[in-house]
C-alpha cells in the first residue's frame, strides 16, 4: 500500500467505527471505489487496534470503575451500578461472539458484496431513523435491565453483516428500548471494547495461520496511530453533539451511500 491509502483507510476506520455508518462497509468499499489493492488482513487488524486504543483511553475512568465493580461482585458479592454494567457488557457480548465464531467464514465469503452493503446501509439506516423517532429517550444507563441487555446483545449480532454498523445497530436497539441518545451511545461504545477484542483476536489467529511474511510494519504503525486519533476525536465530538444534531444526518448519509452503491454496482 502507498502512504495515501494507509492514511485514508486509517482515518476512515477511526471515524466510522463509532459512527452509525459501518466501518466494515467503508473498509470494503474504499479500495474498490478508489481502485486500490485490498489492504489485507494485517492492516485491518492494525486499524481496529487503533480504534480499541481510542475507546479504552476515552472511557478509562469508566473502565476502572467497571473493573472494580465486577471484581467486588466476584470476591465480596457486592453489587452496584458498575458491577451490573460490567456483567451486562459481558452477557451482551456473548451472542455476537458465538455467532461470529460459527458463521464468520460464511459471512466473509457470501456477504461482502457491494449490493449486500447497499441493502444493509439503507435498511438499517431507516431502522436507525425509526428508533430515534419512536424511542422515549427518557431512560439512562442506570435504568438498563437484563431484558435490555439481552435485546441489545442479540441486535449486535446483526453487525456481522457488512453495512449494518455495530455501533449503529446497538444504538438503534437502545433507542427503541427508550434510552436517551447519549446513554445508548455510551453503552454501545463500552460494549464495543470486548467485541473489538474478540474480533481482533479471531483475525489475528487467521493472520498467524496464514504465516505471511509480507507485512508492511511501517504502514501498520501509521494506520494504528491515525485510526486511534480519528476514533478518539469521533467519540468525543459524537457524544457532545448527538443531542444537538440528532441522528438524521447519519440516516441521510446512509440512504445516500446505499443509493450510490446500487447505482454503481447494479
């Protein structure tokens, strides 16, 4: 890869991982639209690592509280908001981990086409609009129940289909369940941490098994750093602006992108 491709794809990944517009779709489509060679599995792992670094850094205080709450629930049988949230994140991650392990190869083989991405981009964009429109937006993170956690966890499995958007579908589910935009987004971002770790671990195992020696270490390092910076910037401003601008700009973007893809690839 040349340096321009590295920079563009790293920034695209960092921005789209936490916006409800699907990072996987953009990483698949960007090389095709720009007529670039496929960036390869190693680079995908590197830029996802950057996103992981960003979300852990941004929520480091919350993660510390979640860890202490979870540990106390194990050792002292004491439960509080943070212990319940920690267990909730674990439980909500299980469905996507299981489905991902079982169906990952089939999804990678049959569902990475531009037409699938176009359909999911439009379909789940409309669902995002519906969730934002009908949700009461009155509930906060402290109000999340086990029923909510199971529903959000099951919804997250749909993000395995390219074009769905992991943050988008978990945000949509939270909104439909009545969470405020900020509460739904924060829970979606915290839920991304074990999900990105699990997906990155699976991809790393594939990379090791491939035993490829042609790795552009400089490109991977630059990609990781730029992805982390872009993702941190995205999380910060998305949470600050979500109540002010709403989700309609992202809905419109998804509808426009999906329509363009149908036009280009049908």
